[in-house]
């Protein structure tokens, strides 16, 4: 199957998946896997190829972020167990003030996601988010969406994140990456504001599981939680499990951009791989656990962490299966072949093309790189020839590549699960947030294209 019928089948499949999860209360893992299988058959993928595609999509997700989620969750558990997360919350509040926790966590996510993938960044910063919720009494949903928003914007806009740096190279902007970085910072302003406003509004309407007290559980205040630990850990030791992995990943990005060679480059790339960087953070967190006198909890803490992340990993991997099935169908080829229909739309052309590809197959990086490859031969036709104009095209592609995040995107499941929200709540929060910031981004980019 190809063409418009395949697009219609895809839309029906997504609607059916949402209904299965939200209305019929089918577990997301079973719903996504079932819909993926049916969609693969209806899309005309060769029957003998389907098992391999499903296996590849499932294992591919584990390869990319599975260990990252486990190690990041363990670090988070240690930070919570030792009181280090509360210490970090205190440090953040002293820096930005108690009245702006949403803005604080949003900007923190935006900075961290410049060298770090947004999935990894969310896992790393989630303990601080949770502690800030306790520290300030802010809405957990608001803080989740603020963190997700900040991470996502930098992820698609600012090199050396792989997506935008690949787009810049493909479009011929590799020699002026500083301009692309500067444009990414500039184009972040309106979506950061829009995301913050949306997060505050939606946080008043939706409550996550950690905010609901229907079971009669007594929720402890921040001061009561703090008193349980007596003396909180040293600030430097508390922040080290988070900062060291970020610095290692940043060093790897710097090495790639600077063109380092030899042993120094190999070492920086090795240490900067998310798995290795977080492994170093895990070792530091174990030191923190022992220094805090909690070594007796080491085994149980590890066991509980694995139990917690298990469901997250399997649902996320199911989303990877759905994305792989779509990528293996003829949908992306059909969209690519008919891209000429959108060419007359100027700066909106790369945005819409990336948004279509993002919504269809789930990966922002794939949407960015695919769109860049399609747009590159058309730059002169579209009238984008100056360096600043090409940088704006990179931004437009990035804006489209975050519009929208839903069930076939691993980041959707990371945010909803770690944010303790149900899938239907994820659509109202994470999916709608990515729509809001995507539209805000292209609006700012369009205005800038008129100026430059």
C-alpha cells in the first residue's frame, strides 16, 4: 500500500491506538505492539520481513537509550535516598528565587540539552524537578512540561546536538556553525516563553499521580523530608553525579566540532558516549551513597530501580517498534516524492515537511536529517542562499521536527512515565506542548526571515 490510502490507514491506526489506551484501558505496551503489527500488514510490508522489523525496532530502542534510562534512574534514586536531590533544589532556589521554579527548570533543561540528548537530559534532571516540586509546592505537571520544553528546544535548534549539526552540514552551513548556534539561541526565545505559559496553564488542569492523594497517604512537606536526612550532603558531591556526565558529553561534542585527532579525540568520544558518561555518574553516585552512610541500601536500591524502569523501557521500546514499522513502509518515500507540492510555501516548506515526517515516524533527528536532504537541492529555488537565510532554514527544520511528539516517539514515553502521567494525560500535556512550541518557533522564524 502507498499514497493517500497509506496516510489514511496511518491516521486511523494512531486514533485506534489512542482509544485502546485511553478509553479501553489496554496497557500501552500491548496497544502499541498490536497496532504496529496490524499497520505493518496493512501497509503491505512483506510478511516474512515483519518479525525482523519488529525485533529491530524493539532492540534499537534499547540500544539507543535503554542503558541510559537505567543508569540515569539509578543516579536519581541515589540522589533521592541520600537527600542530595533536596540539596540541589536548595541550590537552584538560592540561584533563581522560589517564585520561578518553572522557569528555572526550563532554562536548566535548555542548557543541558545543548550537548546532551533530550531523553538522557530528562532522566538526569528529573530528581531536581521532583525535589523542586516538594521545595516550592509547584505543580508537578507544570515542572515536567517546563523541563521537557527546555530540553526539546535546544535538542532541535542548537549544535552540537546531532540533528541540527547534521542539517547545517547537509545544507552547506558547516563552515559557519557559530551563526547557526547563535540563531538557535535567538529562535529559542519565543518557544521558551510559549512553553512556560502553556506549562503553567495545563498544570492547573491536570494532576500527575504523585500529586493525587486519593489513597489517603499523608504527603510530607519539604521541611519534613529534609529533617529525615538530618544533614544534607555536600553541594559539590550532590551535584557531581549529574554535572560530570554532562561535562563529559559536552567534551565529546567539542572534540567533534574542533576536529581533534588521535588518542585525545578517542578518549573524549569514549567518555562522552551517553552510556559511559552516565556510568561515570553512577560510580560517583555510589560514592555519594557510601559517604552518606547508606551503603546498606545499595542492593535494594538497585533492585527497586530496575523494577521501576522496567515498564518504562518496554513501553518506550514498543514506541520504537511503531516508528520502525512506519519507516519501513512506503510513507516516507511518498512524502518525499510529493514534497514539490509544498515548495511554494517559502520558509514554511521545510517546517511542514519536517513536521509531517516527525509526526509520522517519531524521531526528531530522523525528521531533521531527512528534511535537510530533501531541502538542500531546493535552497536556491526557495530563495535561501545567504548564510543567515540557510541558518534560518536549519531552524525551520528543527521547529518542524518537534511538531509533534506522541506515542511513536521515545521521548513521549520518557516524559510521561518519569512525570507520572497516564498516556492520555501525555497527549494533553507533552503532545500539545510540542505543538505550541513548534508553532511559536515557526512564527518567530518567519518574522526573522522578513528581517534578515
